[in-house]
C-alpha cells in the first residue's frame, strides 16, 4: 500500500480544492500490534480502508485496483 499512499498525497497536493489549513491524514495501522485501536475502528480484514469526515467514520467502498476499477 505504501506506493499508493505516496500517490494519494501527490494527488491531494495537486488538487485545487485541497486546503492546507484542513489537512487530509492518511494512516496505516498494524492491527496485530495495535489490537485495541483495530477493535475501536472495527478493522477485521486486511487491508481495511476507512474514511473519516467530520468525525464520522465509514467504509471505503471505491475501487481497490490500480487505475480505473
């Protein structure tokens, strides 16, 4: 997933709607060592992608393949 984090960061930086005063955070959690955090966010499969907006957490349901998909 690491290359995808870098690509997402680059795309966000180039996005004209990106606002540096409201940063977007990408986080990686190792649920094997952060068990309570994994439970808190209901991480039960790997990789699990979540989106948090305004304190609300939801499942990411977009494409999971490189490119269009």
